[in-house]
């Protein structure tokens, strides 16, 4: 008979059975800086949605047959298709040609019960269908037979459905003549539903209206779609695809309910609940008493910088005047269609990430600790620290409605009145993609557009001024960080946007070495004034990266035509370098950017080790940048990288890009061959030129560009890759100096710093702190850096990670 387990052993066993979900891995590094003991807990994630993190089994997506109807299924397909455009008298009525088509069609010649039909459809799908295109739906149509057991058995059809507008209705009838009548009836019903969805503002409303108009007779068939078996996730994502606005309050309540279920049913904790648990233990040391000598706890998130850390710098260059954009900016072609993969992914709406959920929850915790409901502010020992400055100033990126007042407080009273007053005109604010941008850095391109409109020479102007609709719910403040950070969004998410940084680099920066000096001065400890002095501002038309005007060459007329850029909702909020008004680090004098001020403040602290750390961090970042610039493809992160190569492939080898599956960029980065729909491509031999050569290509192409020519595609993608290499490393460097700042301001001798970031960044942090200069030891590693898609990402943590005080014993 065995011995009884002690209470501590029972607690340890219970803790070991708890799984944690959220990050891909957790790694603990321990070391000493400035005579303080540091435990660095690196939590690397893959930017999943909170709804997926809270799935059963550690995030595994389970699919199967779910009953639907032709209206709901059609609406989902239309939503993924991007909606149906409104009919226009001048159009060719293409929207009316869009119909639901059938690709694969399999029929079981035996009559089957519905349960057996579902099994048959699943098996055929697994065994005989390797792949269907993005946006296509697999459906099972089961039609009960009137001649067999009162409809217990029926005819079964497995069909691939998709939207297409390339054929007329007569051509479509001819093409589907071979299909079974049951399938044809389904296609006709769905195609008629598509027509009802043309030009509607709300797919959800038209779905409800169509259902209300239908007779309440039971349908003579059963339609099932192969879809997500998680009901809550499926319904939420269905609403997102239909374009519904879902509040963060509703979303967070759903996530909290799902978290409770996971804990009760699977003893599975989300990362934020783990953090709350270990934080409570540090406060009480597990005994209900205040813990003397417990380590201080800080959290660093890859989230947007909050408003209380910055302020507006106005009239920085009062004598400077912007000019109209260079012709090469106006001659950028119209935006192409967006990514099919993103269009059919509900998570591509930028809403609902687990990182955003964590930010909102930890912000509430921070406020509770400080006993206030608004901005936290100050430079004291904040618990929460955000380090992603690439979208600094974009209130939308902060994903927290309660911060609106803090953002508004950055405005002067007169600015608030102008924004909130009825009839605000375009000289005071622009409204892009639902966001409001006060017009501090007014672009003369807006005046030129008005002139062309008043002269009646805009060839595609509908006279509808979109900017007259005022919406001050979300404000975007200009910042140097966001101007360059936009490049990251373009490369990763919206490569179809036509934006050109090459003229700015070639004409204003002028050389690769000067770009390196300019960026270092701007973001790594220098001042904005000195950074701008490195630019040639004698031709300010090259400060633009996009224009609302498109100068279109008409070969038939042998002349240019003036067009208004069609996709105005895709206009960048910062189409030119904001050198007159921008966000600066709060209290910085001389004027510095947010990250540069942290570097500079460390150089002024009392501790020599931390002063040296600021200098060393800058050099480490520049060395790593130089490595990436020398070989962008070969030096990229093998597990989480590949975006630079994919962007280069799209721009310079479009025929290969369009032919192959490029949904997993990291796999593409490592492949020698990629099998496309037409043939096999040897992509291993395709390399990205060194950025220094790319910069030379930029300057050469600008010198050789004639009035009729457009920007060289290869030169422009090299400009974007160069900027993104620097901006990505800025996040890493900002995190390191933020950690140093935490250490300098913390009074406790034992400090735990938890970093929750993308895995690319946590790997970089590990590389920095395990250098011989700092010699942090790798103490604990849980999870994997590279999971298979089918695996449940559940981490089982050792006792030290359930009681952080043990990390210092």
C-alpha cells in the first residue's frame, strides 16, 4: 500500500494537469542586469483569434456536415466574394451575370438514409477530392425518395459550389444541362438569391427578409455544408463574413464564457487566466498575506502604443510647404483585387485577435490597480507595457473603445470643436475607412482633385464626396512610425494597394547609407530635427506615397486622362510624410519619436550598465538589419517568415505567384520546388537582391524614367522590403530598451518580465539576452516553435510557472 501524497505533491500534480493555451511556446531565461535578478518569460504566439484559442482540444478546428439552407449558404458565398456591387446604369450589368456554379458533382446511385449519406459525402471528400479553390463550398444535397419508406432514404449529391460571372444565363443553362435536376434546382434557387443580394448594404438584413418572404412549408430536401462544428465560432464567423459589426463588449463576453467552459470541461486555461493566477499568488504568496520580497511582475505586449505615452508636436517646420505629388505617384495604376485567401478568411477583418483581447483585459487590470478609469499615464511602475509602434496614432489599432477619451485629450479644444461640429469640411478632416484624420498635414493633391472636378475633366467622377460623412468615433493621428509602418500592412495584408515609397527613398533619402543614418537618428536615440536634416526636401513632391488622383495614359487618344482613384476607402491615412504635425514622445525635448526617447532616456540614467545596454541594443539591431538587408530571403525567419519573399514573388514573378499555393509563407521560403496548377516551378533559385543593390535600382530607375513610363515594379517592392526590414527590427529593439527601462525604474531586486509577442520577436529576444554580454540562461521551455495545423496547442507548465517566486530560488 503506497504512501499518502503530501498536500504540496497533490497541488503539484493538479497544476501539472492544467493545460495552458494561447502561445505556441513559453521559454524562461534568467540572468542579472544592473544588480537585479531577472526572469524573462518569453511567450511566442502565431497571432490567432481569441475564438480559435478557446476551442475545445487546444484550438483544433473540427469540421463536419451541418444543416443549412440555400439562402444562408448563398449569403456566406456572397460575403466571401466581397459582396455584390450596386447596379450602375453605365456598367455592363456584370453583377446580374453572377450565378452559383457547380464544379465537382458526385452522385451516389444507391438510395441512402441521411446519416449514411453524410458518411458517404465525408468519405468521398476525403478520398477523391484533394483540393478545392478558396471561396468554393462543398455541400451535400439529400433529396428523400417518395417511393421508399416514406422518405427515410433518398438521393445523395456531393457538389462543389462557387460564384462566377463570366457566362450569360443562356450559356450557363447550356453548361449545366448534364447535371441532375435536383442539383440544377439548387443552383437556380441560389442564383436567384444572389440577384436579391446585389448592392445591399446589409447581407444579414436581406437574408432575414428573404426568409420571412418564404413559405413556411418544410423544404423537400436537406442541404448541408462542410463547415466548422464549433457552433459559437461558426455563427460568429458567419456574421463577420456577412459584414456585421460586432462590438468588443459582445465579443469579450463570448470569449469569457468559452474560457469558463474550457476550464470546467478540460481543465484548460487561457494564457490571460494563467497570468491572473500567478499574479494573485505574487500578491499573497499563496497564503492570503501580502508577500514581502515577492518578485515584481511586468507584462510586455506586442500591442499599439497607448495615447498617454505620446503628444502632438505641432508646426514643427512652420515655413515648410507641401507641394503636389510627383507624376510617378499619380501614374500608379488602380488597386487590384485583394487576396482571395484573406477575402474568404473571417479573421482578415482585423477584429478579434487574442492579442487584442489580452490587451483589453490587462488594461482593465492596470486601471483597477491604479484606481482610475481613464488614462494611466506617468512613467511610474506600470504593470502593462506596449511596444509595437508601427501603427502609432491609429485609434482603431488600439481595439479599446474606452481609450477614445484619452485620444481626444491629445487635441486642443479648437480642434475638438472643428471635428465634432456639423458640416465639418475637408480642410479640417479626412475620413478614410471609417477613421478620422484631422488635416494637419494638408495635401495639395486634395486641392488639385477639387480643381479637376470643378473643371469637369475627371473622367470617372461620380460627384459623390465621400469625405462629407463625418465620423469622429475613430481618429488617426499622424506619426513617423505609422508612415513607415503602413508598409508592413501593405506587404503582409494588402499588397493590392498601389503605394510607392521608391520616389521618397530615391529623391529625398538618395542613398542606402543615408537611409540607415536617417532611420537610426529618427528611431534609435536621435532627434526628429537631425533626422529630417538628412533628407533632401528641395523637391517635396516626392514626400507623397499615394495620391487620390490617378493620371491614366490613354493610348488611343495618345494623351493622359485624369481619374479619381476608385478605391477611396483603401486610401492610406498617411499618404505623405507628416513633417509638420506628428506624434512625439510625451515630454521629449528636443523632439523625439516614441522609441528614440526610450533610447535617449536610458543614456541619461544613473546606471552605467543600462546606459551601455541602450548603445548595445542599437548596434545589435543595426547588425541584424544589415544581415537581413544583405540576403532578405536567406536570412528570414525559417518558422515565421516568408512575407518578403512572397511579396517579391508577387511583384517580380507574377505568373508563378498566381499558379502556386502560397498560403503558408514559411513553407514557401524553404521549398526548392512548388507545384502549380499549370506546372512545377523551381522557386529555390529565385532570390531577393541585397537591399543595397535594390536601392541602387531605385535611384537608377528614377533617373531613367520618362514622362510616359511608370515606376519599376522591382524597384518599388525592394523599397517596401527595405523599409519593413527596419520596421520589424524596430519592434525588437523597442522591446529590449523597454525591458531596460522597466529594470531602471523598478525598486524590487527580483523582477519577472513576461513578454507576449509574435514568435519571430520572442526568438529575437532570446538571441539578444543569451549573448555572452548578458549570458542569460535558458531555464524552461514548454510547447513548440512550429506546430502542425492538426495539433492542439496545449502547454503543460512546470510548478515554477504556476508560482513565479520559485524562479528566484
